[in-house]
């Protein structure tokens, strides 16, 4: 991961919520979606992903349920809650605002 | 190879306390690693390369263990509250003992009920002892501090 990882790390929770807002999912699938959507430029570490799930659970943004895998380890599936959707919308607004401010400060396009 | 992955995760978590949250973490880490391993090998990556990729993709588990443990193991506010609760209970028990002694005097000397004097005495002492036992069973701040020490010993075998 060569791109500005600190900038991205601060937004891990939002990225995960955005994926869960489309459908329920589990750790590896979310990471795989992130990888694909970023054109292989971003892959979260297992530990990062796990930490984010715990934070989101504690905040009441997501719930988990066990999958019914017949083989291998059982999976924890996550589902976004309505509080999670509200949190996602708020952080997307924050992000857009921050992006516009930074863009205008460094002379990029804002519109 | 899946056994190797499992062994690696077990090693990463070997110094972690055996709490429910750590066990859940072990299970979720393992399932994520196995998913990735199977996905990679299914897409044609060699088992060795897939293993290396899985291991390097785990990241900093120590930080997680520290966060999970600190919630369960040590909370200064909670420890302080427990210490105070225990002090109150012990204080209450001692008061009950004195009350017991006083009740003998009251029953015997004031009310003249010699035969019954023993009854309130044992009732008070009984409750006092029960309170002390209860205080020791439920309030154990000492244990909380003991557990903090060995957690973040670093072990990074690869």
C-alpha cells in the first residue's frame, strides 16, 4: 500500500460502513471488495479490519450474526444498523466538506 | 497449510489473556485468514506464496490485544469504585458487630430479657460475617491489577 495510508486509516470505519450499506458481509469479502474497488491499491490488514468491527459494534453501527458454513471456521457476518446508516451519512458529509476545504486551500478544484 | 496458519495465529495470541473477546478474535482472524488462503490458492497462487501473503496481511495484532485487554482487565475508575464499595461493606460489618454487643446490653440490662439477649447478638454478627464474605467475593480490585502485567510482551515470529 503505497498511497497515503494515514489519510485512509482515518476513514476505515466509513469505508466499511459504505460496503455494508449495500449488503451484509463478512471480513474477507469486505476486504476483497475494498481491494477490487480501489483497483488493487488498498487492502486492509486483518487487525485493522478487526479493530474497526469492534469499534463499529460498540458504537451500535453494526450487528453481527453467525454464518452457517459447513466447512472451515464459521464466519461472522455484519449488518449495518439504522444508527450505522446515520453515522455513515454524517461521515460522508464530513468527508465531502473536508475534501472541499482542503482542495480549495491547496488550489484544487472544488466544484 | 491451514494448520500452519492456525499455529501462527495461536502464536500471535499466546501472551493474550484467555478472555471471551480474545477467543472471538482468534476465531475471526482464523476465518479471515483461511478465506484469503483458499481464495488465493483457488486463483492459482502457490500454497507457499498464499501462506506468506496471508501472514503478512494480518498486521499488528498486539495493538488489538492491548485494546481488548485494557477494557476487560483494568479500568482505574472501576477499581477505585470497587475499593470504596468494599470499604463501605467492611465498615458496615464492623458496625453490625458493635450493634450486636450493644443489643446484649440493651436486652439484658434495660429490657431485662436475659434469655433473649443472645438472639439479636447472633443476628447482627451473622449479617456482619455475611457482609464481609460478600465483600471479599465480589470486590476484588487486587486481581484486576495483577492481570495487567504480562499482556504486551511482544512476540513476532514469522
